[in-house]
C-alpha cells in the first residue's frame, strides 16, 4: 500500500495499518490535517477492530466522518473496522495540552483503556477535571463510541504516562513517571 501525505507542510500525519501474523499488509489508513498530529498508542479490541489514540488540533476528516477537534488541544480515540474504515470515536479536550506519550490496552468486552498526560482543564462530554500539577496522568475507559469514565492523578510537577496492561480478570496496571508527592484519589 502507499500513502500520500495529507498536507505538504512540515507537520506530521499519522497512519494506522493492519498486518497479518505472517507479515503481509492488510490495509493502511492515513490520518491528519495541516496541524501537528501525534500518535499515543494502538491496540486491537475484542471485536478485532483497530483502535488508536492520538493528539491533534482542529477537525480531521476520515472516510465520510469528521473527528472533531478544538483549535487548541484534543485527544481522540478512534476505532477502525476490519478493513480500515471509520467505525466510531470520542474526543477529549485539554486547555493546555496533552503529552505525546501514553498507551492503550484492550479489555475483555471491546472496551479500550487509554493512558495519557494532560495539562490544564480536561473536558469531555461526560466530565470536566482540572490538573493538580503542571501535567497530570489520566486513564479513560472508551466503549461503544464514548468515554465511560476518567480517573486522574499526579503531582504538582510534570508527570509522564508510560504504559498500561489489562488482565483477563478485569484488572488494569499503569505505570508513569511522577516528579513529586502525588494525589490519586481514594482506594477501593
């Protein structure tokens, strides 16, 4: 497969592709606009659809759909079907931006957990959260095209997300770098 860059300026586009386990390409999809777009992570959910998380500014057209973005900073979770066509997405906005690091992990029932870093006020259709420090860590559950919940924590400094993992027993492990005394809410 071949891809043509969406915009000819210096800013990047991203792509998501699918291979067979024997190393053959199945499809590839270009995602971008004339602004910076950075990949956070990719995963395959239990329905075998490809899911990616990425940061961007402004709207991004894909197939016949539009991934909404703000002029400032957005993080979108995008699901593509078995042949690489748009399936569904959800978007978060942060008043001061997202870190370009993070991870995705797939759950048992098609849900995706997205680990990310953000600064300022985090907004989704479901919730508004202010960061405790310069950059906090967030974990969001994406299912059926929407964000079901978001949990955040961190220090007064700049914290960076690293990785997440999901166990078949329904437990999620995350790791991050913290740079000070941190708050993570209450324990169950």
